[in-house]
C-alpha cells in the first residue's frame, strides 16, 4: 500500500500481528457547500522484503484471514461506539465520552 502524505492522520489503528486496520477521519464539501466528515477503513499486511525493509500490501494469505477478520471486527465496534457517542453528545449532560489510545495491538 502506498503511504501517501494526505495530511490526514489515522483516528485509530487495530493490529493483530502483521495485519492492521486503520480508521481515517475524512472531510469533504457536500453539494450544498457544507463541510461533512466521514470515516474510511484501510487494511494492510506488513512484511519484510529480501533487503529486510518493511513493506505493506493489501494482499493476504489464507492464514492472515482470521487476523484480518479480528481487526475489521474491532474497527467496526469502534465505529459503532463512535456513532453512538456522536449521536448522544448534547442529548444529555450525562453523555459518556469514549476515550482510548490511538492504536490497539492484539
């Protein structure tokens, strides 16, 4: 996977071994001119090449699939909790703020 500098920092990263799922917070301008935010998820596998340099790919081996499933499930849970938090903020003074570290390693 190409590591382009888009100025966008990851919101959260889940990793199981060499497999990781990263949640990105993106912004765009809607047709009506309003700024909107949306999240995307990227998934990749890290490996070392013959020169012992770290590389990244979005191709997976059969044995990688359980870990890919695990990190995607965790990313989904994070997004559901984030959506619930965003929906509840301002709804009451007792809204729970969901705080966590930037990266979760399993």
